[in-house]
C-alpha cells in the first residue's frame, strides 16, 4: 500500500475557493481510511476495508471531475498552459487504468474458483473432488503471485514519478490543482495496492512444502478462527474451513457453513469487481477531461 506519509494534508480556504471544499472533504475521508487500514492489526485487507476504499475513491473522483469542470478552474486553464502538469497526470492515469484491468482479471479468476468449490460442495461427490478444487485454487493463486508483484512494482514506479515531480514555474492556481491531482493519484495507488495485497496474501502462505505446510498453518490458527474470525480475512476464512473439513478429524465442520462463507466471499468479490469497473470508468473520464483541456 502507498505510504500514508506521502499524502500530506492540504487545506483550501472554503470562502474564497468553495470549488475545492468538497474535494478536500473527500481527500481527508480517504486519508483517514488509509491510515486506519495500514495501522489496523485485524485483517487490514478485508473485503469491507477494500469496498470502503473503492467507494471513497469514487466519491473523490466525482468531486475532482466537478472541480475540473468548474468555471473557476476553466478560467484558470484558459489563462495558463497545463503543460507538464497534464503530461504527468495523463502518464499516471495509464498505469492506474492498467492496474484496474489486472485487479479485475484476478477477481474474475477468484470468483470462478469460489464457484467451482460451491458446485463441488453442492454435488457432494466426495472429499476428493472438493480437495481437487481447493488444490487447484491454491495452485492458481500461487502462480499469479508474480503477476501481482509486477503490478505492485508498476504502481510503486508510478508513485515515485508522482513524488519526484517538482512544481517549477507553476501559477499558484495551477499549483493548487496539481496538489489535488497528486494526492488523488497517490490515494488511488493505495486503494489498488490494498486490492492486490488482499488477492495475494492467502496464497503467499502456501510455499514450497505444499499442502502439508498449508494444512499445518491453518490448523495453528484454530484458536483465532474459533475465538475471533476478524484476525483472518474472508479468503483465509474459507481456506481454513475447507482445510479443517478435509484434513482434521478434530473439526466437525458443517458443509452449509462452508457454503455460507463461500457465498460471503463471492458476494464481496462481486462488489470489488463492480467497484473496480467503476473506478476504471472514472479514471478514463478523468483522462478524457484532461485531454479535452489540452486540445482547447
């Protein structure tokens, strides 16, 4: 996740510049979400956390769009050339839009795995079928770890470029606009990073020793699972329940309970998919708006 220390608070006088007020409010809300997510010791990358981030980001982009289209900003842009500011914003948007595509593909893959497990449990064709689906899910998630690592690296590179950009010879009004666009991009990276970490975390627990290590890891979490499920996220919760069902005689796991957990995960993934698609559309709309500004 993007380092919250990079996102400094900015304040605009609401009386003289009311156009910035809504943006400032949404920025502060999302920064609160970010700091809470990073500092949390209980499932910082849960479905609920990610959904909150996506909703906050959508509100923020809507406010930024209104800001860019406001008469005040339009007048400023008529008098001054955005130049490098626009180029930096456009370059950053490419990486952020690509990241949305990566997240969407990973979510679709995980949804398919969840649905396969649901089907295997409904058919009741035996533990071997369920274990086969489970093994396939773990194996698939391990394979995409490299893709996720690459995506996180790209996001970090985008963040570094944003941080390294110096405001040289910028008009005061453009400087304020730049500060907003910069913080919006960094917070977008933070939300997207949280999505990628959520999708990669469970698989990272299953290393070279394979199923036996995975089973041992989940069994050692029995106290956390029974006492406080908030210590593990929704994917780990499903993995733990399935592992317990398949490999421990000490657990009398109800299949209907596993189905409920799978449904919770599936519903959450659908929400993340919808939120990611919404973010992608907002990023594209924002990019088109900046391109239109450059051509006028």
